[in-house]
């Protein structure tokens, strides 16, 4: 699927780059602007509907790959029969996973963009994120179990599978959303993470389990398109930013990244299954965890915004926005390199 991945990357880059000016104009026309306040680091109102370009560019690219590449269409046609005690109890199809992911991503982008305009309550946003996650699960995007040493694949009961998947997807969505605090920070981080997930899928695709091999190929194409879209958006979003991704972009990117890891990265041994994706996004995950503990200790709402994040602390020490963002890129690249090394030497882990 190297060709399909390359086509997806190029189409996503081109589509997103072309859509950003449209959404900048739309944001200004409808007054969807991020205005300066004491907690924020920008000095002028910035359009905040860039997420529409990210979501639109990614989805258009993936539909384009499906239309242009017959091998990708053949991959999507793959269906796996789920057999228990000698009886077929279900069918898992890659086309269903593909469209479930697209639909869940649309829900995230839509509710996020609506929040960018109307400032929805945390409860409403959480409910919408949960709905998006369950939509993806309905189409087969879920953590069905783990490969345990000596035991092979151990399937989770349905409720446990749903709970783990929900926690995983919500974690990715909110980690990326809360990281989106500086120009180019979230977009660059997602581009690195998506690129890493692409190479992880490539390295793991030699598995002898046919279903896993097919899912890893699909994950590779999805990750390549996501990386292309994030990099294109970075052209407009790196400091000084001309547009913000807003909640629409952050929730979409987080959901998509989490779903790609479910389809692809979580297809190895139990140790690596969770370690690899967590390593790649370790910095935002640690930052979110610290923020939740900090707010809980203060008695503030867990979703209450503050200036205690890692990047805010560096700014307070006199770092520039670019210096902070580039430092985060370097740390993420180092962690991603560790994840790739773990994947490459997985037989020794």
C-alpha cells in the first residue's frame, strides 16, 4: 500500500492547503475568531475554523484514494469472519471500519467547529466525543483484545472492549485538544505522530495473521493522509499563525490519530500494543495528566482552562513561541524514534 499511502499524503496535503484560505474567509465572515485575553499568547483576533480544512482535506483525500487506486478498493473489500466454537458470530469488514472512522471524524469536526462558534458546555462536548467513539465502534473500530505471550490473542468481552476503546479515543481527543495552545504545536505534533504510526504499520505489516496484515495496510494509508493534512495546515499555523485549528481541528486530529492506532498499532504483543502509541504522544498525555491533577487539587473544574501547561511554563521562563514548539517537536521525534526502534526489534522485546 505504499502507492496508496503516497497518493493519500499528496492529496491530503494539496486539499488541506487549498481549503485553508476558504475557511479563513468563512471564519471572518461569520465572526468565528479567537480573540486575545489574559490566558492567551496571541495579540490579534485569529480565524479559528482551520479545523474545517484539516477534516475536509483528510476526508477528501481518502475518498480520492478509494476512487483512484483499485488496490485500495480491493483492500477495503476484505472481510473477516469471526468464528467462536466453530460458528460464525460476526463479520469484520475493512470498508465498514473505513467509513466508521470517516463518520466519527466528521462528528468530531462538526461538534468542534460548532463549539468554536457557540462555546458549548464541557458536558455537551464530552457527549459528542462519546457518540463519535461509539459510531466508530459500531463499524468495527475497537480494541477487540490483546496478543499475550504464550496465550496468543485473548479476546475482550464486549463491554470491556467498548470501555477500553472509549477511554483510548477520548484520551487521544482531549490530549491533542489541550495541547493546542501555541502556533503550530498540535499540528506539528500530530504530523510527527501520524508519520510514526505510518512507519510502525509498515514495519508490522509482515505479520502472518491475514486480518492484522490487512488492517495495518489500511492504517498506513490513513496515517499518511493525516500526516499530509497536518503538514499542509502547518504552513498557515506555524508562528505567526494566520489561522487556528480550533476545537474542530483538534478533536478531529485526536480522534483520527487514536482510531488509526486502534486499527493498526494495537496489533502487536500486549507490551508493545499500548507502549508504542503512548510513547509517541507521551508529552501531551503527561501534560494533560498534570493539568487534571493540578485542577483537582485547586478544586477547579477538570476542563477549566489555565496557564499551567508545559508550554505556558516555558513561555513564562522567557522562551519564545517558536523555541517552545521546536523543543516539543524534538522531544516528540525522540520518543517516536524510540517507538520505531521498539517496533523494529519487537521480536526481542
